């Protein structure tokens, strides 16, 4: 495979954004355009998360697919009062990568995986831009800060940092208005109410002992299903941690491979 890192001087965010790109062996010698798997990282991680901590480099050659992993900090991949991350993904990053690396623009050739914070970003991207991806895997997502936290999550020391940053440090500040309601850019259900037809397949995945995400995952899957999206839910043994994500991302890739054209 060929691993590249590019820096985009974003005109949407008014700052540089690092993006890791992994191309399968023989990419430029093949027959373009090429398939791509887009990857959105958890909070407190960056563009290196999927390649380094989840060891996904080899997937480019195994799946004959380009891997695209941007690093956007803790902004939840949404448009907020701070910056327009959702617009950056769809209106700047996507066309830039497709044009410069001969990536297909067909939804049938583009797939998306997001983990934790990135699961929200992946679901939001798929709902806002229904003509972009054929399959979207949202792993260990936290989608709505208004939902009560499972008390069992507070007993798990390993996820206390996630509770803090996904709570008042990020989610509440970015997603909620002064009345405690979801801002328009963060309200996935509101977007679904006014959605255009969406043929993307969504797989909401979570560990059975992930008390930060389990209720959130089930709720978001039910919301998407209620509005007619093609939804599956996969709850398997695991926590809100790297061990679970290592196995979940492999399952997500296997699931995605069923829809490759």
C-alpha cells in the first residue's frame, strides 16, 4: 500500500487539516475511478487513530480500497458556532480527495465508518448527504446529550474521560441551545423529517457492556428506522474501548464488503 499524509488549507474552517490517505498497491496503475472507505475518529483522537491504533493499513490492499482519515479534533463533525466541520467534510474534503486521487464519486463505491464521536459524524453525514455513501457503520455512537446517562457508565473508570468530554465539554456546548434543545445542525431526527430519499444502509454497532453508548445506539437506530432508512443493529460483547473497536471495525468492514459493487 501507499500511505500519504496531506494538509488541506481549509477555506471552510480557516485552518489546516491533516488527512491520512492509504492507497492500495497498484492504485495509480489500475483502472480509475477507485473505491474509498472514509473514517471518522473518536474524541481525543486524530487522523492516525484508525491506521495506528486499529492497525487498518493492510485493509487497503486486502479490500482493494482507498482509506481516507481526516483529523478534526473534538468538534463532533458538525456545523456549530465554532466551525463548520460538516460542510468541510462534504463540500471541501470529499471533492478534493476525489479529484486528486481518482476516487469514484458514485455512492456504490464509497463507504463510511465512524467510532464514538465519529459515529455521530458518520450518521449525520449519511443523513445530510444521502447520495454519498452506500453503507455506513456507526460504532459506539453517542448521539443526543439529552438522553439520560446509564448509571452503570459512571462506575466504569475507563470511560469517565469520555463522559466528561462527550458531556459538558463538547456535546452540550456544541449541540444544545440556551433552552437545552438540539441545535438544527445537530438534530438528526429533524433532518430525517425533511429528508430526501436515502438508499444508504446503516449499521449501528455497540458493545453489550458499553453503558455510555448502548442506549444511545438503540435509540438512534430506532429513530432512523422510523423514518424509513435501511437499518441494522449489531450488539456484541464489548465495552467502550479499543479492544471492542478492534473487533467491531473488522465486522464493519466485512459487513460493508457485502455491498461493494
